[in-house]
C-alpha cells in the first residue's frame, strides 16, 4: 500500500510530475525501450505497463518484515510437527513419492532457502499463500528496477524523496551458497537452473544465469529430462553440476516418471545440493495455512507466533464435510457452511499455482459456486476467508498515458527466514498473477523521507 503524508504524499507528487506531457512521454519511451532491451517479457507480454513503482513507507515496510519473519518461524514449528507426526502429515494429501522425498534428509538447514509469502497490505498485511517451493519473480523485479531508475519521472521524483530499492538476486545467491556449504560443498559450486524448456519464464532463468556467472559461479540452464545421474554424479546437458536451483515443481517433475528421474535420484543419493529442497513441498501445500489458522494446533506455536497468526493469516480450512470451527464459533457442517457463505469465501486447489482452479465466491453465481464446491469435495482443496484487496490509481502505458484503478498485492521474499524485498503485482481483476487482467509487475521502493 502506498505511503500517505498529507501535502507531501509521495504518490500525489509522482502523479503530478506526470502532468508534464513531455516528461510522461519520455518516461513511456524509456519503459518500453528498456524492457525490450532487457527482455523483460513474460511470453510475449511486457512484465510492466505501469509508470509508477509500489511506494511503501519505511514504517510499513518494517511492519511487513517483522510479520513475515514471525510467520516464517511459526511455519518452521509446523514443519517440525509435520515431520514427526504421520497423521498430521496426512492432512497435506501428499502423493507417496512426494512424501518419500520430503522425508529424505536434504543436507542443509532450511527446507526453503528462499520463499515468498503472498498477501495484501491494507491496515495490515494478510497472507493468502505461502510459496515455499519455487518463488519466482526476483530477477524480473531487480532488472525492472534498473529500468525504472532510468525513467525521467523517477529521476525527477528522487529529487523530492529519498528512496531505497530492494534487490533480491544477491540474497538468493547468498542463501544458495550458504546452503551449499552446509550440505558439504567445499569449493565454488557449478549451478544448474532446472525447469522445463520453452516456458514463458525462461528469460528469468537466463537473467539468473548471467547474474550468477557475473559473480564467478559457473551456471547452466537445463531441462530435467536432459539431466543424467551416473557413477554418483549429476550431469546437466553433459556438464557435471553439484548445486541445483530447482524451479521445476515437485508434482510436475514426478508426473514425468523415469523420463525426469535423474534429479530425484541424485537428491536421494546426496550427490547434489538441491534448492529449494524437496522437503519444501510440505509447507508449499496450501493446507499449511489451514494448519496455521486452526486453533487445535495452537500449542505448536509461541505466544508471539499465535498473535501473528491471528493478525496476519486468514481463516483457512480443508474442504470437507463434517464439523469445524471459525474463530470461537462451531460449524456443524463445513460443506454446508461453504455453500451458504459464497460472498466471503475463496476455493483453492491444495497444490496449484498461477491462480489455476481458484474460485472467488463473490464473483460467481450460486449454482456455479455449488458446482465448484462439489468438485472441491472430491479433490484436495482449501477454503479461505475473503481478505480486503487494496486498489489504487496507477499510471499505465496503454496507448499513451492512462490512470487505472488496479488491485495490488505485496509478496515479501524470505531468505533463510530473513525478509528482504518483495514482488508487487497489479491487476484489473481481484485475482492477481502475471497473466490476469491488465496484469503488471511494479518494482517496490521504500520511501525513507524527503530528499
């Protein structure tokens, strides 16, 4: 959420600068040309169409950092409980091979050396998903920040306010190298960035590859089907590698069976440090937020963690028939309750991404909601309470300069549990991802005061 300081409102100042037609036109040109030059695209679409970054006050950013780090520690407590209790683990609806991989020793301290908690910042930050397995967007956001620094409007704005950018690639590499040393790597690693070939996100993999190489770390990009595990070593397109930046999701990897077995086999044999680890799947399931918000499991957490959960994690439950609770209120039958409260609930698949399968109750008629609920009762789904979604006017480069009311989210990254930077997305719809509505990424800056 943007900062507000009365007559010194940074957003108002930024928008006033864009009233200068020459400054606005020059800024649009730099945004377009800069993204083309840096290949800031998702498929064929530019990553950003906005001329204004997400502007957050220093206090609001500190609050977001504190909340994110406390929730991360609570998730750590939850992971410990899940690993120790097979009945609790069953609540996650893991596939047998997912569970086998999750229980294997990853060889490093953090299951997720980097993660992202997705949420919405209004009066407070409310988290709606935890991306523990393969948080994307860091290289895009850092590169986009570099483009924004060249916008004439940003240069004029910096004369009025002190700003702090929030780089993340350097923290990603640092977290990976720490985990590699914990795993037992004694020398500089050789990294393989692993995901399917031909994806729209390939450009981001190339950005990471070039960045890692610029820091002296040999790096290749490889489809998991082009990997081999032989004689105790893992090869990526023929190159021996010992550190894997895993962008391919566990469920998609396992769906390919033996065709993509080398990465899994090398991990189980301890022949490569794989990050994020396959143990990350435990908390990546959307059921993790259901287990956080269910008061039956409150003894897992410290008083500070319980307060943070109550404040920042919305009510979430596994979709099923039978008794449940919402706060202090008993629910006789959860399925009936879901059917009767469409306007305040969301249905989500337990293990999907990019908004796939998500149904926002207030956007669909009752018969469609009931059909979605019937399907959710047959598959692993969660139900979650609706949270406020902030909307603000943003200047966008669409056939010139236009101002649109856009929904926005705020998704802090964590590196070994330390929050640093965030992904901010804008959309004309209530469902935010890079392909929804007038979707756009906006770089995030902390406003630290007048210049």
